[in-house]
C-alpha cells in the first residue's frame, strides 16, 4: 500500500514594517501503513482545524504528530492532539515513554532523516508515494512571504537563512534532501519539485 501525502496548510512567514513576525509552518498529512501522521501542526490552530475538516478528519484521528524542530511556529498547535503520540528526530513519545527511533517512524515506511543547520536537532521526513519521493523538509527550506521562491539547485543551496544556527550544516542538509527527494515541502512557502543538476 503506497503512502499518501497532502499539505493541509501552506506555511507562511510575514514581517511587518516594525519587524513583528507572523508565522505558521506547513502542516502535512501522511497516511502510511494504516497510520495517520501529521507533520508540523504549526501555530495557526484555526487554519489547521479547518484543513482537517476538509479531509473529514478530527484531531483524535491523528495517530502521531511529528515535529521537525522545536520552534514554536511549528509546534504550538500540538495541544489540539492530546491523545496522539508525538515524534521528533530521535524518539517516539507515547504518554511518558520515550521510544528510540531506528531511522523510521515505528510501524511505517516513513524515513526520519537528521537535517541540522536551521536548528541543531532538526529532522525531515522522506516518504515514498505514487508521485515520487516526498521530503517534508521543515525549515531546511523556507521563504518570507514577500520573497520570490526560486528553486533551481544553485539558488536553493545559496538561499540565506538568517535564523540558521549553522549555515554550513544547513547547506549539507539541503544537499541531502535535494539528492533524495522528487517533491519538497518547505516549512514556509509552496511545494516545489526537486531541482537538477544537484552537485
């Protein structure tokens, strides 16, 4: 049975003239091996709940909430899912039990890939589906709303991330995903196809 991937809410990041930021991450639904995984619930709960309703889903239908990294614009809405397990790049959390990951979300074919650089413990997901390999990239790739989203390989690798904690590691993580994924979901911005040639 092939996996299913759908962007429920496209991530956005806006900055006004006074420098105030309004942001919420892309929220992604993955159905794999009979489990429903929500990657990065974001910070806009109303937007997420409306998107779930469009899919005829309730918060209690979500089995696992995956967090790419612990920045609030990616996780604040996790409070909508008190009955779901949680997962990051290292562990699956079921109530108070921490279950180490072995490179995959347990009982699924979803690969968990360390992608540090934007944040030290950032992780992304790789999901094989009918359309190709999807990368739920979190903030390995992201844009301000006012930026042009340029997605050739050279531009993607050189795109500045003013919030990155380690730009050199971030470039390595970008390369890793570009070499493996056909379709990439950024933390903030539109879904894009993999770019080539990748160095």
